[in-house]
């Protein structure tokens, strides 16, 4: 806030348009509207309009135009001193913001994810991102898709990563990465590292994730297109979400359809093997959820750019 005293009158200038102040200061310094316009790179009528608007807003004459040169009135002199300080503060602020925009990333990233990507892909990617930017602090919460979307809409989370798009007027979605779904089996299993037929699949004990799980929905849709239903398979166990199904396969209790990213480390270590089913190409699009109208922070933008490159096929 800028405060002027003119006799007994006290004028408070809140939310001042700094363009008007810059025009006023230029006229005072140059003692000329035309030279002020040249300095600012605008037309003389534009400078005159800025000054008239400023005088009208303050209810004071700020410039004496009667002589050969333009001179500030007493109120104008007082405004000039205060305006110089305000413009200098604005310049310093812009410089600091410019340095922040180009300097080391600092701050906190609040991100949420549904149980699929939140339990497999994201922890690794977030860990790598944080190591690259040690002054960034990351907070990942994992819950069901609808809860994540609701939190993003309420702006409790800056980003959400979900396996299904649910309509919400306060949230916008965009593709993030493709999640391949494979058939996980114990090492040494007859399906290991080969392509099997649907008939062979029907004869194998299957572990399914619970109803409502994103991977299960993908498999249901793929099988339906081939005229096969889940009940046509030999489903022995229905066990929660990805981690439960993975544990069952590690224990040798059957095969399960699961996100490939969830078992990459197991496959690399030899604890699990992968099989694929002829005629099935199961995959799902993992989406990024953002609050509509929310300005993206520099940290969020950097993470999304990093993750897209890291997760590119």
C-alpha cells in the first residue's frame, strides 16, 4: 500500500497499477510527455491516458502542464518519492522470481495414486526424481481411484495418478503412461517365457484380483472380446489387489494377470516368470489427474517431464 499526505488529506493507494506509476515517474524525470513515451516505448497519447487515469483515481492534480516543461505538483512530488520505492520493490521481486524459476528445485510435491501405479511404478520414479533434486520433498499417498480424484479436485493433492478416469467437473485427465498386463507364473512353470492358448489357460489354476481392480477389469474386457468369461477359467483364489495376487503366485498357488511393472524386479531376480496368451493384448492407460484451473508448480512440471521420459516405451 502506498500512502500520501496532502495537508489534512490522507490518500491510500491500494492495488496500484504500476504501469501508471512508471508512466508518471518517466514524465517527472524527463519533464516531457513525448520523451517519457520514447523511454517507455509507447505512444504519447498512451502516456497521457495513464497520467489522467492516475489523477482521476487519486482525485489530485499531479503534474503542472502550464509551463514549457512539465513539473510535478506538491502532491506529485510526494507520489514520485513513494512510487520510486514501489517500482524498485517490484523490480527486485521480479528478479527474485526469475532466479527462482531458473535455480535449483526446492519445495514439496504432494501426489496421490491408485493402488496399481502407487504400489509399483511411482515409488521408483519418485525416488529417482528426488535423488536428482535433493532439496525436493515428496509425499505420495496411495488409495482408491475415486478418493485420489476427490483429493485432487479439493486441491489437497497437486497431482493424481490413476488407472481409470472418473468424470469430475473439477478434474482434468491426460494420458501418462501405458501399463502392460502379463500373466505371472512361478519359475519353471510350463507357461514360463512362452505364449499359451486360451484352451491352455482354461486348464490352469488362476489367482484373480478382487472385483473392481483395474487389472481385473482389463482382463475381463479382453476375454469378453474373445467370447470368454472369467467364470470359464479355473479361478481358485480371489485375493485383494496386486500385492496379494503376486504373493500367491510366489507361493506357487497359481498364475495371475498383473501389471508387468509390478513384477519386473521378480522377473529379473528369477523369482517369477512371464507368459502371454495368444489373442490377448491386455494393457491399460494410466492417467494423470490435475485440478482444473490450477496453475502448475515448477516442481510438478519437472516431475511430469521426468516421469514421461523415464516411462516412455
